[in-house]
């Protein structure tokens, strides 16, 4: 990555659980030396993407982040319409539904809905960064992205989150190939133990994959009947979200769904 990308990548370490981060922690999280990390942080503060607490000296997201988010949503309103689709998907499957957008080499959550029907359900933070190699959402994106995307993921460190994570090249390539053939990204405890995920990608007007829509449920509740229902509803949601972006589903994916019996 270039200097700008390296500096901006520091923003990905913020979450609802980690709203303020000090220099020492940034150095540890990023794996960079102290001087380089401080230089990146100073540049982010200067342009308003970060601000530093005067007493604790920790960094938090700055006002420029909010301004840019407001501009993006006012010019290209997305969240409200996609939240409606997410709600319908959750209601139709009685499971947790979430929609995520591609952001560099990871995904960020745009909308989610947890079904109130089950006491045992999958929960996660909307500020969570979703890795491409370990989740159903990510694998569905990789299967329908240009080939260089997969190579870049493989060249990076494939973090192992559970014993089932596709943390080696062969396993990941196999999962991506299977997804390209079936049209559905599958993660059986790849990111979190006892969580089963199914996902499909969605596209922009150039038929470029820009994100994914997924269902996550406890592995104990997954069955052939539930899997079929989820896949059917995901196709509906994937097509609808793609239309909201002015896009169309590529023939390759439509063909994969048809060959899978949908």
C-alpha cells in the first residue's frame, strides 16, 4: 500500500468497543514503528479525520468523518432503502441478516437486523470490519470479483479465527471456486465458532461486485430446509439491492443460481 493507504488503514482499528486508541496501541495493532505511526496519525489529525484528547492523548474519529458520511448519504442515499430490504430478509428467514460494503480488502457493515423470534441468535457490532477470507460475505465477494482481488488477499496474512477458517491458499481457492459454481458463499464457523453463514454478492451499474448480503445463524439451527429458504430469500435480496445501486446481476451468477436449483 502507498503512504495515503497506510495512513487511512489506521481508521479501521476503531470500533464501538474501541472508540479511542493511543499511540502505543496503534503501533502494536498496525505492526509499524513508532515514528511512522505517529506521522500517519498526525496527518490524519491535520485533515480532521482524527482528533486527539488533550488529557489522555488518545485518538478518536474526527469531525471530518461525520461530515463526509453526511455528504455521502445525502448525495447517494443508501442506508434507509437497504435497511428495509435487510429487515424483510430477517423477517422471512427468522435469522440475523446483514448487508456489507466492500472497503478495500475487507467489508464494513451497512445494515443489520436480528430476528426476535429466537433467544439464541447471532449478534455483532455494526462497526465490525469483516475479513474476506473467513466469512460467507467475503467469500461471495471474492468469487465474483476480478482475479487480482483473490491474489491480493492470499498475498496478505490469512488470519486464522477458528479451526475452520480458510487460512491457507488451497482451502481459500477451493471455497471461492465452489462459491463461483453454486452462487452462494458459505462459512461454517470460519469466523466465529457455532455460527453458520450464507451470502450472495450485489453489484453496481458496471456489474462490479460492491458488497454482499448475508444470513448468519447458530450452526445448531441450520438444516437443509432452512438452507434452502435462506438461499431463496438471499437471491431476492441480492437482486433488489443490486437494483437500488442501478446495477444488474451478472449472467455468470444468475447461471450459478439456476444450476443450484433456484
